[in-house]
């Protein structure tokens, strides 16, 4: 039986309460529930496994340090995902300041790539890297993590209408970047 949103939220609240009350397994329960999902979000945002691991660890450390400030009337899911998006955006900003554009990984030429799916995936990864971080966050949340507009609004702390508007723009920028990659 699939866990409902309400059930998941209640389990999260119980684990948060348990951790704050000193239950030894509660923190591990939160890590078990969210580690893979947060890592996947960071990986899609950053396109680097080591950076995604670092972000995931940083987010959990910060979450546990700030857990007393968590308001249980809100969703833990949204709170920790927002932390992950923000930390990923911070890493992208640091990269932009320190990595010259020449150091970005090259995409293999079409004739070198045997598998067209791999080629398409490489083009998509390159196009995603070319988006600004806020656009990338929208595309990743909607199309890779399959978030609803409401979940995206919760995570990004913006209105649903704003999510839809910004996502439309982000999709258009991604489409243009993919089209440029074909030339």
C-alpha cells in the first residue's frame, strides 16, 4: 500500500519529535526517508556526484542543527527540500566564481557516440548546465523528480502561479539550449 501525503507528513513529524526527545533511531529514520531523494535532487542540480554527496551531508547537518526551529505545522519534506535546493544553488554560485568556462566537460561529437540515447542524455545534461540555477531547479523538480506545482511552490517558497510562469520560461530556455546544441 502506498503511503499518502498525510501519512508521510505525520511520520516525519513523529520522527522530528522523536529526535528532539532524544530517541536514538529517529534521526536515522529521517535520513533513511530522505537521503536518496535529496542526493538525486542535488545530483540533477549539480551534475556531479561528489558535490551532490557533499550537499546532502551539509543539508542533513544543517537540518539537525536547526531542527528545533522547524515548525511542525509545515511539511518537513518541503523544509528539507528547500534546504537542498538552496545549498545546491550556493554550490553553483561558488562554481561560477571559481571555475573557468573552459573547464566544463566536453560533449562527445555525435559520430563518436555509439548510443543515441547517451548522446541525447549528454545534450540534455549540457543544456541543463547552461541554464541559470533557478531555471535548472524548476526543470529538475518538475521533470526529473516529478513534483506537482504545489510541491514545487512549497519547496521554492513561491506561489503556484509564479512556479507555472517561471517554469514556462525555463522550459523555453531549455528548448533553445537544446536547439543550439543540435547545430
